[in-house]
């Protein structure tokens, strides 16, 4: 893993930060991307360095498809060496619904916003990088997409989010099939209830649910839990697996009766 160069979209904070830190602990080079460059960005870069990795930041909007080529170029060349490259893409950038509410009240604007960021952007970013990889084959490459337990578990108060995340599940299967012969590992991670800024707004709702056993492991998930799973999938340890979805949800999606 120390020779890997990893590109994490939405890596400035939350789950993205946890993923960046986990790769840094292996000695990997980690490029994080986000919409803004602020104190959180600098904190994450400092955390990467403290864990033994080299860190870089590339500002950009993954939903801007016209900017994907420039984004990938910048990520590949972040460390200024003679062999610009990306070995691992982690599609992590995403948003939640602006307003939780009745499925019957979902607007086209809210639907389009979710799909543009959470599904359309990672599909076309992966497509763009895959074309580059196929033009210059090399071993040890991987695409890891962070979806959600909502890829399979319905939440009526954020239907558009569920639809976007279920789309990522099929996206993973499709790219896995297309890139398997090139030796690219393509995987999906489905987080459960993870303690981040995004979920903080629902803490009062989730705390009693977790305490009451909504998941067999009765605690909040941490970004580090997702990070460790991403490192394992990118390591090559699952060389005879492809297109798999790994739940990191404390057992939330397990059927119980």
C-alpha cells in the first residue's frame, strides 16, 4: 500500500477524512478533493502527514462533468513527480436531502440535485478514469464507491437519496464487469449510521434507536470504520472478488424477526 496513490473525493471531512487517514497510515499518497479549501481541509492534510502519508488537495466540484479531466489531471500530478498517476479512486463525495419529508412531496429539483452529485458524478468520473487506465494498463488499481445502507434499506423521508445510492450499487456491478479483465478491483461500501457532520442533525433521532438495538452492534459507526474497509479492498487481498458490496453498518441491514 505504501506505493499507492489514492484519490478521495469529498475527502475534506467526515467519512472522506476517515478514508484518507486510513490510507495515510499505510504510507500511501492521498489526494483529497472537495468544493472548498478551508480550515477543515488543512486539518485533514495535517492529519494525513501525522499518520505517515503525503497529502495533497485538489479543489473542484465532482458534479461538474466538464471539469473531470482537469480534476483527474490535477490529482495525478499533485506530488510533482515524474510519473503522475492515480492507483485508487474512492468515490466518496455526496450530499443528503435538503429536507427530510414525505415521499409524495419530493420535488424534481431535489431529485435532480441528489442524482447529479451522488450518482451521475461518480459514474462519469469513474468512466473518465477507467478510459485512462485501459489506455495504459498497470496492476494494483481499484475503484471503491461509498454508497449507503440505503442502497438496500428504504427510508421514506429521503426517497431521492435512496434512489441515488441504489444506483451506485448497480454502477459498481457494471464497472466491475467492464474492468475485471484489466485487473481493476471495483467494490462498494455501504455505511450505516456514521458519526459525521452530515448525520449530526439527526443525532437526537438516532441515539435512542441505536440504544434500542436498531443494529446488533449498538454504537455509532465512525469514519475510521469505513476507512479500514476501503484500505482492505484496495490492498489486493480480495483479488478473486469483484463487484462486491461490503456493509459497514453494525448489522443494520440484517433481517431480524
